[in-house]
């Protein structure tokens, strides 16, 4: 055993990184900021999940109406924040594995099983798969709600938020959450939480999507609300002839193509000559 080993953190690389940056001009990679607000809450009969619909490429809005709530199983859905390709492919992979598990066992998928599959996969990639997930579902043990971080750690809570707009959404939950809420109360608080993220986070925007999961049913509502829609829209009517026609040329196809129909004993053939 080496007695010179000192317990605790090692900061040797800090001096190295400063030297590389100042002397050689090598800058460390910057943190990539993604934009999303996703959340979930447990009510007395199940789980309600919510998400915004804005997808960004840096300062650019790439998609105004993308779907961030992904199907996992008939009784399980998952909200994704982070890199769109990572969240879509990660959820699709686990959904496929759970389908095979149902075929093999003949039983309903459990939320704990899905959570374990997610965390094992993400841990394997050590956070390089940028998928921050809110997993919710209802099984024979009741409603379950998890947050799953890109490096594989998980939390189980009665209400959760993730994404760049999570702080604004969490403020709504912490001030308005109560136990044994009805479905309408849960939908209203999730709607307010996602709207808070849309109004207070530039990376979140467009519409509010909601998914209600109960013991025997699930209802994914696309476009539940449009809290930041355009109030004014001008319709342009351009009359015919506004743009001048400088030249026109009409070609008759019949003069260019000759079609000959020949019947033979071996079958009919169509000969086209140009």
C-alpha cells in the first residue's frame, strides 16, 4: 500500500489547463447550453407530464413544434431534454427493449424496469449521451415519477422539472403543489409550470404539450395551449399580374414523343421513342 496517497480531490489539472490556455492558446471546450422545459407531477389517479415544443440550434429556433414527450410503453411516457437526437434514439431504444420484455413475459412493463434500463445505458456512456429525462408511468404499484440525468443518476419525487427552464417551472410546483390532486388540478399546475418556463427562458417556447397517464389509459395532448402565440398576423394578398412576365414558351409534348403499341405472342410491350 502506498502511504503517499492523499485522500480528497486532486486539482493538479487546474494548473495544467491554465498553462495550456495562456502559453499555447488551447482553450477547454465550453458547456453546450440546451433549451427545454419539461416537468411531471403525481396526482391521486396517475401522473401528468408536460413539455414545451421549441427546439434550438444555438441562437436559432430550429423547430417550433417538436415533440418532447416520447412513448415508452402503453403505461409509460418520457420527456426528454438535451440533444434531440440523443433523447429520441435513447427513448426509442428502451421502448423497443421493453416491448421485447413484454412479449417474453406477457406482463405489463413496470416503471422501475424502464428507469433501470435508462440509467444503465446512460451510465455506460458516462454522460456523453446528452439525454436528461423525466420518466413517468403507472403500474400495479401505482404512479411513479423519476428524473434521469445524462450520467445515469436518478431521483424519485412527487414533482420534478428539468431543462434550462426548470427553475421557473419548479417555482410553480413549490408554491402550488399539494398531495392527492385531481386530474384537472394536476393538468393546470403542469400547464402553469411549462408556461413559466416558456415566458422566462429563451431556450423554451411555442406550445405546451401534456400527457396524462392513468392505470388503464394514457392521453397525449399535443398543443394543449399556445401561451406565446402571435397576437397580430398580417395576411398578404398579391393580385395576379403583379409580377411582370418577360417571356413565355409553350412546348407541345405530343410533337416530341411518339408512342407505339405493339402486340406480340409473348406479351404486350410498350415502345417509347423520343
